[in-house]
C-alpha cells in the first residue's frame, strides 16, 4: 500500500516539477484543498508560510530586471530564509541578485548557491526536476519520517533540503536523498528543533513521525 501510494505521488509530483521547470516559475502553487492540508502539516507558522509565498512572488517580479536572459535563478523561501540556486553571468550579477533579493521585506537571510556559468540546459533542468520528484517520493515511502516537513530543491544534481527538523530527522532525510539515483551531493539548510518540540507538532491521532532533511 505504501509503495503504491508513493508511486502515485511520484507521478503527480513529476508532472508538477516538469511544469515548474518548463515555465521557469519558482514553486508551483497548487489547489486550495491540497494547499490547506499541507499548511496544516507545515511546521512554520501560518504567518511565515504566507510571508514565504509573498517573498517568492516579489522575488520573481524582481528577477527579470536583475538577470534578464543572462542567467537562470531559482528562488525558494522557507521561514523567511531564501535559497538562491541557478546560474548567473558573473560575480557582479551574483552579488546584485543576493543583495536585492535580501532587501525584500521579510527576508531574514539569503543562502547564495548561485553558480557563475551559462544557464543550465533543458536536459539538466529536466533531470533535476526528476531527482526532486524521486527524493520526495522516497521520503514518503520512509515510514519513520514525514515528507511534508521539509522542502527539496535540486540544482545540477545537488539536492538542497530545507525545513524545521530535529538532528535525528535531518540525518535520516539526508541518507534517503543520498540513496536516490542521480544525486551528486546533499546540502542541509535546516532550522533544528528539539525532540520535545517535535512532539508538539505531531498529531495525537497519529503515531510518532520523524522528519527528514539533509547532509
């Protein structure tokens, strides 16, 4: 049953990931019913979730003026910490993007993982989208972790994992990601919580679940 659910989820995630890759959008916004369920399982406050969406929208509006056709930048905000991945033309552009995105209201920190090189090919982006889908599906299949507790971003085979997790959860999640074919490296970008804090997030009607994250 778990395997079947994981396969169905993988198919759905793959479609969404491919659409996001081809459209150039940052995170894919999905239907209200699904979003509502994910919001309830999210360890961020509702205010932080809303602000992360706002930061993403504002950043996407800024990007064309910052990089134009000379770069390919992905924006992912989690609990007001913004991860920048992709490619830019030179150091000056890299610095400008980090500075201007960091100046958006609500941003606490910027994790600059931009590479100075030409934009990634369609094949490379498609491969990254598939890796992200596989990692998410693998996390869902792990009974002792909660896949909804972290965000997965892949760039050129490097998997970045964000979320509010315990150190134990982080180790489990990183091991899961490393075991996925095509993954070259796993980078953890977590806010760590204690085991006692984890218990407060867990639903009393469900068995204890651990969450994953990276490296």
